């Protein structure tokens, strides 16, 4: 699999300078806030979302200061939602690090999330980045609606496939869609091209989430062992939905009973995992993921051929081939 460093090559300089600009965008005169934001920067992930912003801009005319602001805006709002999500989910770990609420408790975590959100809004308003603010605000709206839709629908556990796709479109795909749209906007693209890039990003985001679903069954990960975390948390993911849709009445009742009532029992969770593995749910989900990624790549190929466009295609491939 091609490395992220190779994919990043056309935008390496911009990504290096982005890290400093992103850190500056979070600075505060309050020592506690500065300490927490420093912790956030230190535990940053692969920075795939800023890469989508920069590669989209580079492929459509070139990176500008507006591109840096768009990437920072998305990272600020995305980080704010993650901090709030950890509070909502009562989660004490993220990416192998303690979450903000685990170290500083819920009240401070909520306030930090609010602070990051306000910094993102101010960054856009002070620089008159109204189009980018519109794009990213729509994404945050979608993420909130998707989360609430998931909470509402997952009470029954037996989720319909169309509802599942609507949830992940809003929860995950809208943010990657906003990355591609902001990148296009920052390069001076017209509304038609911005919408085209948004649609491309949405397809990538759906493929990205299905890949995450597959990790729960030990597929693609370095360790290769099923975790069953989604099952323990009573989350209906695509492999499980497919298995339930094709199960006999008695098997379906048993699987639903386990997920609803015995999801903490390792033996029972293992039974669900094995049932899904044997049902064809993994192959079905993998095919769906690759179709979404392939459609996105086909649309990217219609852009002028450049190094950045080729890296954008490779980044899409990376999202479905990644090991974590």
C-alpha cells in the first residue's frame, strides 16, 4: 500500500506549515486552555481531512491562504465535535490517548469543545470566509442530525439499510465532503465544481465509514482479531445489518437478543461475530465500500491530470486499504 508521505508529496510544504497555523488558531490567554489545546495537537491523527482540503485546492488551481483557513476551520470544528462526542459517549480514550473528559472531566471538556467551535467561527468571520463557513456549518448540522438519528433508530437495533446509509452520510461523510468542497472553494472554483467536489467527498466518506465497520470484525487491521466493540455498544453496522436481513427468523431473534441484552458476554458476542462472518456480510460490505470509492475515483479522474489529482486518487485508495 502506498504511504501517506508519498501521497502527501505535492502538498508536503503546505501540510508542514498548516500544523503551526492550526496550533496558532487555538491559542488562548487562559493557561488551562493552552495546556489542553497543546495536548490536542500533540495527539493528532493522520490529518487525512486537511490533506483532502489541500489536495482538492491544488488539483483545482492552487493552494491559497484561504485553503489554510479552510483546513483549520474544518479541524477546529471537527475537534470540537470529537471532544463533545467523548462526553456524550462517556468515552475515556481516543486514538490510544486519554480523552479530554477523562483527564479534565466533563464540564471542562464541554467548555473546550465550545471554545474550539467559537475559534473556528471567528476564524471564518474575521477573514470573510463566508462560503467556507456555510459549507462547514452544513456539515456540523448534518453530523448532529446523524448522531441523533442513530440514537433514535438504534433503540430497536434492527436497523434498515437505507437508514444506516443516511446515518453515515450525515455523521461521517458530510465532513469529508466539506473538506473537498472547502478546498475547491479556496482555489476559486465555481459553485458547480464546489458541489461536484462535495459529492466526491461524500462518497469517500461513506466508503471510509464502511471500512471502520469492517475493522470490528478484524478485517484489515494489523492484529486481525475481531473486537466486537460495535456489537458491545449495540451499534448496527452494515455487516450486521446484512446478516440480519438474510437470517432465518430463529437466528434473527437470537442475534437481536444477544445484541440487546447480552452484548457484554464475550461468548455471545463471538457468536454474533462468527454468524456475520459466515453470512456473507463482510463480502457484501466490502463490495459496497469499493463501489463508493470507485465512483469517487472515476469522478476525480475527470479533473485535469496533475500530481495533486493523482495523489487525491491515491488518498481515496488509502482510506479503504488502511489498517487502522
